[in-house]
C-alpha cells in the first residue's frame, strides 16, 4: 500500500470487481406462470441446464432459479419416446415439448449421447459448452449473405474458414 514518504514510488489500483463463481451454474429468471422441477432440464435466459431447485410462479410474478450448466455427463429421461438415441447421436433441446430430441431443425444443440436409451427412456449425454445463439446467428447470416449464387469451391472454403474463425473467437468451438 502506498503511503506518503514511501522510498519507492508505487501506484495503487483499487479493484472493485471480483470473481463470483466458476461458471458452472448461473442464476436465471423463471417467467410468470411457469413450474420448474429440480433435477429437470430447462432453457431459461439463453442458458440450458439442470434446475437445482423447484420453483413455481403465478400470473404477474417471476422468480430466480439456479441452473447447473457445467460441461459434464448427465442422465435424463426427458427424451422422445419415438427416437433411438444411440451412442454418439447429437441431441437438441425441444423447448416446446421440454425434451431432448435427435431433430436439429429449429432446436438448440446441447450435447452428444454417451449411453444409449434404455427401456425406461433414460439416456446419458455430455452437455456441450453454452453457445451464444446471437453470435451463431450473425456468423451464419454473414456467410449466407456474403456468398454469390455461383460460388466456387475456393470461395466456399474461404467463407467456411471465416465462419470457423468467428466461432472460435467467440468461444463456441475449440481451437
């Protein structure tokens, strides 16, 4: 700490911010008229994870819940009865039906199946890193709007490399 008459000049920097967590969980808002069950998966405030407590909100009220978003292997029965979920299958979150699905269209990618679906509809899956959907949307929009109708292979390769670089810079995919 600096003081008057200190033999060596120094500068004091007052840091008013500090680490608040390891990023393995986040506090998110539960919208009105919603029931959250502890141990079930949800997509809230742009984060996908497992709820750590049960919360019910009524009309005109909101609440907060902790979601565990740690990249880890999880077990769940929130699966579609008509799908197989073989090991290695990418899984997506169907927010309408509140279940994991093998269908990518319009659904958010959340992980990869590590243990196939059993007789009870239970799977194990590795939760992937939380991706920023806005960065993904901008990157995809850039690549689709920048390309002409008569794209050659080198132009396509260049645009894909630009997209990969943007996704790496955003921390969405590993280097």
